[in-house]
């Protein structure tokens, strides 16, 4: 076989490799969760990478924080981002910085206008700065049970994830959400999945592309089968 032929075959193989390799999917968990929140999804078709969250700096903005964690993403190859709650907000910011194939938000918001009005009040009257980080951890546990009662079906896991969170992270990340300023229109490559019974981020404020009937803010675990099917359709079909 000639050198020219070998060179041509090598180039063809390198060109085909990205098409044959698994699509890389970066996973961003929520405020009070970690990588385990994705544990019930069927993601075997994808090359998944979990994004790690450092403790935010004092008064760090959502955009600056997204920029700080963006080094964990290899933008030299095709990829998509899946973000839940806080992770979805960060994914929306990362979408402005990088060039992902798809950005998928679950139980989240794509801009400030989709947050409940109470966040505007909390931003103007910043009582959230007074409590300690440990208070945030304790109150989050009770708030989850009260506001999203279906989380009790996975209560042990939610409690374990919350316990693993640093108290200072919970406090500073809360301030990051409250002060979020993003107001850009929704990007064409961004797909939003939301639950009709989400009490944390009510659907009345959300421009969702796919609605899970009865889904709560915790549906990434409680409705994992339905969400897995949607993810495969979104990421494996080019016309979505």
C-alpha cells in the first residue's frame, strides 16, 4: 500500500472518529445536590463528565462563577451540557461563553425573568446575608420536605447530598442566585425541561420546551425515566 493511500485512510479515520465516539455530556448538579442527582438517568450512550463546584467567592456573580468552572470543559470536541436547578442557570451562562451542541435545563431557569418574584425582593432587602452557612443547610432540609414533598421518596439520598455540601457554599451560592442578572433571550440550542408541579421555580414563570406532567423540582430523580427518554431524543436527533 502506497504512502499516499495510508495517509488518506488515516485522515479518513481521524475524521470519522468524532462521529463514532460517544457524545460528551457535562453534568451540573443543583444547589443542594451533587453528582448523585443524575444517578437514575440512563446516560449509557454518552461520555458523561461531572462538573465540580468550588465555594463561590464573596459576592461572586453567576457569570464570573461560570467562567471559573468553564476550565473543566473541553471545548475542542463536540459536547453538550445538562444542568439541574442552579446547574441549569450556570449552563445558560456557559452557553454564552462556549459553543455546546445542546444546553439542557431541567427544573431550572434560563434568565432572571424566570425566577420567582421573591428573589427580587430578597435582592433588594438582603436578609439572606445574616444567617450562617449552617443555618442554610438546616433550613434547606426542612424547606425541601415542605415545598417539594415528593422528595421524600428519595429522602435518604437528598439528605446525604445536602449533608455533603459545605455550609459556606450553600450560603454564597444562594446569594449568587438571588443577585443573578442574566436577561438575554433564549438561545436556539437551549432546551428547557420543567415540571408542572415545581413549587421552587413555578412553571408559570418558565418558557419550557418540554413539560413533565406532575413533575416537581426534584423530578431529575423522581421522573428519571421520562427525562432520560427526552434527553435521548434531544441529543440523538439533529432536528430537535
